[in-house]
């Protein structure tokens, strides 16, 4: 089915429209926030950007939520998901206003990063609740269409938010006051998503009642055991586990590509001009956004024609081969093209991963499954930045890093095929 056809089908449901609207508003706000933080951390004229600084910034912003992921799952599997979607935007909006005040007051960076940690922590909680809620508002046979429309549309809207942030930076300026204004705008917009979520019935989004499920307090005390239980449940669903692993591999390789691109634009292509570097990265983000949107159009058709088990490795192999060819010459034109390729491949794999988890995992385990998903999603990205910090030179030009990306994707595709392939019963 085409994107328009998928959208028309899933929008027929009133409850889906409300969940969809909640996602779009929140992720538009997230795009503005991400641009503000990225500009402050990596493209501020007053700050020096190194591979280590990139890795440190990503670790500060993302790694703690990989650690907190299991706790998120505990509550998503027990609390009203609709209430999470109502309360989280208010909390996040408040934290964004605090972060804006810290930037405007020129406080130490550590305080700002502390507030940013809170913002992203609430956001991961929010997004996991959205993912676990989707099967409650669409029929099972429309999950692929819904996953092509909802998370992907949210990602595209995030790119729109990034674009607005870029445009507003030209108006507000790249200094602390400009960053503070972007954060305020992001906080106000994100708070609006709570108004949409409030229109849904409190019990609509689950979780389903299970009288044998331990209470939240007990589950928190046994969170590691709960996480292992969720992992064992996933292990019993071969395709879902393999597709989640493919997504994790993509995030690692994409994280290396991100660190490589930031340094190349910051120093190799622009000789340290922060504004020129940000404009260059902006082009890469824009082409990646186009790739994400194309994945919306291609993936439902491709999975119907080839199945998920074939489409995922096809996307991974294409990403590795084409990225190697485009980036290896170290010409500026190659990075936007590579961004487009990785946008198509990465979002295709994500749609497949979302679908297999939602389709195959029991509702009582969905929160924990998406928490594990978030742990891998963030942790592999940060791990990649750490590896990049160890191997990237100051200007970012590194043939070994490109080789790792180019070879890593086909290796991930082979591993996926080996795991997802149905076992043949013995005679």
C-alpha cells in the first residue's frame, strides 16, 4: 500500500487520530529541542568540538536512559499509558523552561546538561508509552501500515522541527539567548500534546489487567529480574529479537557516521567555521529526512513483496555498500547523499522492528520490550561515539572508520538472516 492509502486507512479510527496527533506535536517540539542542544554542544563558536567532546555529549544526553530503560518498562506495563501521555509533556515542558533559564543565565554547562538529561529521560518514557499504545488503537492486520505512518511521520515532523530551529537560530542568533528561546518554544509546544492526549479514554491504551502481575513497588525492587524475564520473552520470538538486533547494529554504525560527519564539517570541510559547519550538517539532516519519508513509501510495499525477513537485510547491505562508496572520497557532496541512504535504510529497519515487536510480543511485556529497545537504541549510539573518539583524528578524516561502517552493515545483515531464518524440523 502507498503512504497515502495507509494514512487514509488508519486515520479512519478516531482514537488512532488522537494518538497520532499526540505524537506529531510532541516530536515536532523534540526537533526544536534537539537542534537547540546540538547547536549549543557541538556548533557553538565559543566551544571546541573534538571526537571526545562528541562522545561525552552523547553519553551525557543518552546513556543514562539506557540504564533507566528497565524502570520505564515496569511502569508502562502497570500505569495507565494515557495518563503517561498526559503528564509527561507537562513535566518535560517545565524542565525545558528550567534548561532555558540556565542557558540564559550562563550557568556552568554541567547544570544545563543535568536539565537536558531530565528532558530526554521524560521523552524516552513518553515515546515508549506511545509505542506500547499503538496496538490498542489499530487492528492487528494494520500494524504495518500504522508503523509506516506513525513513528515515521513523527520522525519526519522531528526533521521539520529541526528545520524550524535552524531558521529561528538565524533570527535569534547562535548565542546563549538564542538557544534559550528555542528551548522555551520547544517546551510550550510539547506541553500542547498533553491537551490532545487528554481527549482519549483513560483505560483505552492499556496495559491489560493481569491480577497475577506484581505491583509496581515490588517490580522496581526486582527490576533486573523483570528485565531478564522480558529478554527471555523476546528470545522466544525469533524474528522480533533479530529485527531489534538489526536496529541496534544500525544505531551503532549510524552513531559512528554521526561523529564522523560532525568532525568533518566542523574542521575538514569548513576549517573550523562553526556556522558553516552547522549549515553543512543541516543539509545532511534534510537529505536524511527525505530518506526517512521515502522509507514510509517503500517499506510497506517492500515487506509485502519480499517479507520483513528479506527486506531488513536488503536495507542493511544497501546502506553499507552505498555509504562506503559515497563517503570514502571525503568530498562534501558525499555526506548528504550518504545521509539520504542511511535515512532510507535506517527507517526501513525501524519500521520493521516496531512492527515485529508489536505484532509478536504479548501486551503484558510490551513496555519492557520497548524499554529494551530504547536501551539498545541509545546505548549502541553512545558506544559508537566512544569508539569514534578512540579512532577518529582531529579533522574527522578516517578511512578505517568508513571501512567499519561499510563492512558492518553487511555483517549485520548476515547475522540477521542467520537468526531470523526459521529452523528446519529434524526428520
